[in-house]
C-alpha cells in the first residue's frame, strides 16, 4: 500500500511539472492582453526564438519576397528596396524595448503588423537592445526605412512619419476657372508593347538589332540613375517600326511587362502603373495627358535580349518629347 501511495505521489509530481513546462512554453507564444486601442499590436517578447533566417546571407537572398509579400511594396518600391539593400546599410542602430515597427517578419514569411518591441530582460533589471542594420530609400513619393536585426535576421519595416501637407491657400474671389487643356487624343495616349523573336527577323534587321544590343551593353547609365544614355538610337526606336512592317506573323509570346513613370529631370519613380500582360506578343495601356509628360519606363522579363540589363533590370525608357502629336506609341522587346 505504501509503495502504491509513493508511486501515486511521484506520478502527480511529474504531471504537475509537465503542466508547468507547458504553461511556460505557451506563455512565450501567447501575446499578453493589451490595453484598449492596441488590440492589433504584436508584442515581440522573445528574440531569437523564431528567426526568419539562420544567417544574414540567407535573409538577404530572400529579401525580394519579403518586400513584395510581407511588406506589400509596389513593384517600384520592391525595385528601390532591392537596389538600396544591395549596398552597405545607411546606418546601424538598435531595437529597444518600447520601439514600434510597422511590420516584423519571422520564419516562413509570417508578417507581424504593428509590432511592439517588448523583449523580456536577459537578467533582472537589464533590458536587451538588438543591433540592427538600417537602409532608407524613397519610392512612390514616400520615404521607406527597413532594418535587419543581427540577432534573428527578422526583416523589419519601420514607421516613417508623413509630413503634413501644406495648407491650401484660400480661393481668390472672382477667380477665373482653370483653363481646360485641349488634347488631340480624346481617348488618351496609348502605349503599346510589342514582343518579337530575333531569329525570325529579316537578316538586315537582325544584324542591326544585334549591333544596337552590343552598343547598349557598354553604355554607362550610372546604375540606371541617368536618363541621357537611354535617348540615342536603340533597338526599339530604330528597329521596332521596320519590324512591325516586315514581320507579318507574330510569335505566340506571353509575358508581363511592368510600367512606371519617372520624373523627367531626376529619374526618380513617381508612379507605378502596374503590369501589361502580353498576349500573342502584344499588350497595351492607356495614359492620361499628364502621365505622358513623364518618362515612361517599361521593365521586361529576364529571358529577353533587348532591352539590355541596366541597374538590375531590363529597362526601356520612352521620353515625353518622343510622343509629339501621336496618340499611340510602340515600345519593343526582343527575345533570342
């Protein structure tokens, strides 16, 4: 009987210990109740428990998906973020208890929005601050700031305050109505994207295209930050029109071409227009009268030969002065 009682007490003690361990484990996963107004906050309590990547190199290699899916960046912002984070960080800082992040990404690309840094103390009375690499850049008319903490490689997106818009001046009495801009394109300006196969071009056009491709590969665009190198004779500008007239049967090419607008003075991205889906080698998008006054940049797939790669992408740029009085303009991409 005494033996049975001792066994029972031992089993009870073991069960109690297991329950205590489970409580501790669950406590590290369950977010504590928050004050009213902070229901959607995620409290980051345990650094290093759920790392996004095992190494910094692994985190950097996977960053494009983070920017696109977890941070929800537009194509323009993904491009800007990739370019910024390909170099050294702008600064090295710290994540301190109480800091707030727009998004923090843990393993398996899980995005924790409105994250509050709430690291549990390493030892009593000592708060932990995580070292973080920080990159800053501009896109879509906004300033962005991303960080990569060394403790867990959890990519983080910072809140960046937006400057208030200047007050609108009061309207003048008896002011004349704004002038209406008259355009010869009532349906808007139409940008048409054409895709071609180089090996199907007539010999003279193919030779000319290959010469222009070789010339484009050695141009110096300062990592695509300059505009002038994109203005001389190019494959699209020089061979595109003759190709449309000479090649009567189009190849069945399907592809996605990204379109965005650049400032004609600074080459900064000012608007992302989305994607043109090429079906049977052709696609298109309509621009407003104001949009066609910007530089229209198209980004083509990697398996094309022209446009050539500059600044990490196959870029083709159409300049405002090229439209003249035309309501339809073509830009051309060529595959091998």
